[in-house]
């Protein structure tokens, strides 16, 4: 949940949505994202809306927000969602708890939030309930309690297997701990386990990245995510790069690392169902992320969380204290919103659907985009067979240049 502030139009104090957005509720799946904004320390590369304990204390020493009261506040927003989305609506297909560090909350508090969603909305029979987890914050017992609380999937932030890379990223876990967590999660009854990796960290070599891939694959998760490092303005990492202490990630090296990941994961039986995500089976794919990429509806709970229903997108106030105060006053925590035009929605469909394995239908493209698609097929960036069948699907080389492909098509 990035910390960048956005402008938009005011949201009614009740949080009510336009009738045309509510009318679309029954057309596509509905998910919930729950943002837990707490961290023990802030990683040097992180630009997410997160807070350490010291950042949640006022000048007189009193806490402005706390982990202990957070579950109750999240439940209050879920009650608001129930009221705003009243009427015909689907059962919830996915819940994703992210952060921050969700596992700083007790498994029981996380379960309380999930139960509130189920009680108010009902869950689809095959609902996917996921939480992110910091490897150093979980134990075998904690994972068993998470499973009993209804979670079906867990995603561990591994980032790297090399100590010096983890130090640059300012990650707190020790090498080997994420792999151990995969074993614990399996023993706790989780069928679906993900490891998150980051490539391109200053000081990381090809050998370091190969070792991280080998360690992740060897741990046996059914899903691996691999993201290129982005040096975000305002982070400690950006300051170190600006001072010359660290080298800016190199685009060519990033491309090489991506190809290394794709080759290693493909050899181990993983399929790239999205540009940065690989799964061993169709069941192992992240249904929640697919909901984002294929135009589903979702309600974002928590400080700074973003939501989207039927072409209306809104975002909550960022600070946990302001979030708590809004809910205590019986008001929506939403700060602002935007109502997307048809042209904006078409652009976003192309942008997002092109990232997934099935691609986007050519019928979304205008005359300029259709001509560009033919050139991109000739250039080896779009798959010719899929194009003949009426879809724009990225090749491996196209995945490396996905942003440029989108610009050409739109």
C-alpha cells in the first residue's frame, strides 16, 4: 500500500457510492484487501503506508493508534462496507491481508477481521483467504492458529537468500528462515504458500540472485513472486543512492535477472501466469491478485487502503489515528475518490489484463492499437498464435518490455 498522497473529489460522509457503480456489483467477483499499517522497523527500500511504534506516539507520550485496537477499527469499516454495498452482491471470493507486517497482530485478531467479512458478506465456497507474513514474526504455533482462523494461503517475504543483500534492504530476518517457514506452513495445513523475492538490489550479483532462486525453489512453495527493486523517492535507500553510497539498479542487469528467474522457475515446473508471478498449478495462482488484474471489485480496509467498485475508486485517510477518529465519529474513513471515465476504464483493462497469461482481447484496442499490435507481433513482443485468435498476449521478451507494449497499444 504505497504512501503517495492522491488528489480526488470529496467522498460523502456516509461513504455512499454512485448508483451506476453499485449496479455493477453482481457482474464480477468481490474481494477485500485489509491493510495492517504496523512494522517493527521500516525497511530502507519501503515506500508503503506503514508506521513503527515510535511514529504512533504524540508529543505528550500517549499512543495515537495501536495494534491492540486495530482489529476493532477494521471490523467497524467492514460494517460500513456492508451498509454501503447493500443489495444484490456476490459473496466474497478473496481476502488479502497485507502491510506493513500483518503478523504483528495476533492470529486471533486477524481471524476476527476475516470472520467479520464472512459474517457480513458470506464467503464463496472456494474463497481464498491470504495473509502476508514476515518470517521472523511467525512460529509453528502461530501458523497453526492462522490456519484455524480460516486462512488458506500465506505469503512470506523472503527477498533474498544472501545476508549482504538483506542488509542493504534492511530486512530483519535471517537467511534460511523463510524456507523454514514454508515447512512450518505446510505442517500447519496450508496448501498454498508463496515466497516473495526482490532482484536488482545494489551489490547483488548474478550468483547471489541464482542462489536466492535456488533456495526459494528448494523450499517447495507452490507460488513464487519476483519483483524488480524500485528506488522510491523519500526512502532511506534513495538517500543512500543519491549520496553515492549505493549504485542505482541497472536496467540491463534487471532484465538479465528477470530472465534468470523465468528460466529457473520454468525448469522447476512453475508457469508465469502474470509478469512477476509464477505458480506450479492453476490452484496455486493468487486469486486475489487475479481479481485486481481482471477488473473485479474490492474494498480496501485500513489506513491508506484503496478500493474499487464499478468504476469508482477511493482511498482512505493515511494516518492510523485519523482513520480511527473517522470511524469513532461514525464517518467513512475515505479521504477522496475518482469516478473513472469509459476511456480510463478501457485503458486500465488493457494495462492490467495484458500482464496476465491470457492477455487482453484485441477488441479493446482502437485502430491505432490494432496496427501497433501487428507491429508488436512482428517484433516478437506479442504472441502470433494468440493474436490470430483475437488476443494480445506477451511473449517472454514482451514481458520484459510490458510498459512499452502498453504505451504502443494505447
